[in-house]
C-alpha cells in the first residue's frame, strides 16, 4: 500500500485520495467561474433546500386551455388526475410498463406517467374524457362496449386512447415489427393490431374482444 500513502510533516500516513480531494476542493473554490455558478445566498435569506421548484404551464386539454402552476417534477398523468380531476386516465405501474395512463398529445399516443407536464406547454392533450362522453361516445368507446372489450375496465381508457391513435399510425403508413412488406401500406390485420397494441396490458385478458372492437372501427374507417 506504499503507493497510496504519503507522509505528513508530522510523520503521519495520509491516504493519497484524501490529498487529491483536498487539492480539488481548494482548486474549485478559487475558480472564478465556479464561484459565479453557485453564488452564496444573501445574508438573512431563508434557504429551504426541500422546497419544490414551481413552474407555470398551460395545457390544451380536450380543447380547453388549462393553466397550472406545478412542481416541475409533476408528471402529465398526475397533472391530469390530481390537478385537473380528469381521473379517466389510470395509474397502473407509474413506470411505463402497462399503458393504463395512455393519452394522446398532438394526436400521438404517449404514456403520461413517463413525461413531465411542464414539457407540454401549449400541447394538445386528449384524454378519454375528451374522446367521448356518455350519450356521445367515440366509435371506439361504443365498439369496446359492443364487443365486451373489458372486464374490470381499469386498462380500458388507455386501451381506447391507444387504439384510436394506433389506427392513425396505420393510416399514415407507419410499419410495425410484424409488417411483412415495408414498401406497401400496412393493413389492419389482427396480427398488426396485437403487435401495435402490445404497449397496453390487460390483466383481465380481454385481448380477443379488444382486437374485435378495434378491427370493427378500423374497418369502418378504411
Ligand atoms: S401507468 Fe403509465 S405505463 Fe403504467
Ligand atoms: S379490463 Fe381489467 S385490466 Fe383490462
């Protein structure tokens, strides 16, 4: 261990890493740029390192401007559910693994648990509440009911938002992992639907009926 030890004037062994750390601290403290980046708090100023950093953001949710002042760490899902009381979007895993929180932003499906609300200033967000309401259902909502595409219903808002956006992806010609011919427009087959909807888990196993519902709506739109 001789390499890692030095001798002080008092003849005490000092680990080299301690000396390196001490030298680095001294160099940092005397670097002008560093001192500017982290100014000392003003005398008497209250410092609360645990205080949240707030930011204002305006989201266009289901066609309406909604202004919020949020902790910058707030996910889009929590902004919708906890701040706007739009509880149709569900929190399943909160880790981007189940799809229960799927909403559409700018017409594209995303996991709202994996994105921060403050990243969506001015964005158009569509939740299940914006797709349709009782008495005025979106065709996909009606098809899920007709084909019994749910049991407990917890995954259903995410399944419906995902399937509406997914049909647009097919119509736009976006291929999937199972698209055989990348030069031809993809077709709405059961295989394509299953692959493209694999981002949304249904713990009740209503998959067959979900595919039937989506097939019917996609066929109607074709
Ligand atoms: S709650 Fe967002 S993916 Fe599961
Ligand atoms: S209907 Fe229960 S999880 Fe899908």
